[in-house]
C-alpha cells in the first residue's frame, strides 16, 4: 500500500489549527476560573449584606 507524503501546507494548517485550539482552551479555562471567582465573591457580599439586614431588623 502506497502512502502519499503529507504536504507542507497540510502540516502547517494542522499545526495552526492545533495551536489556535490550544489557545482557545486556555483562554476558556482562565475566563471560567476568573468569572467563577468574581461571581462567588459577589454572591458572598450579597449574602453578608442580607444577613446584616436580617440581624438588624
């Protein structure tokens, strides 16, 4: 069975697609972690405020 060598263009496209995919995954993980932390902090502040209002009533 004869296997045709992969062209330079195909190898470059595969490398570019792989690199861009890797960057997108890293950005998604960082964004998710940052947003989750920010939302958790905001929720905690809202809970603290509500608890303080409840205690003073």
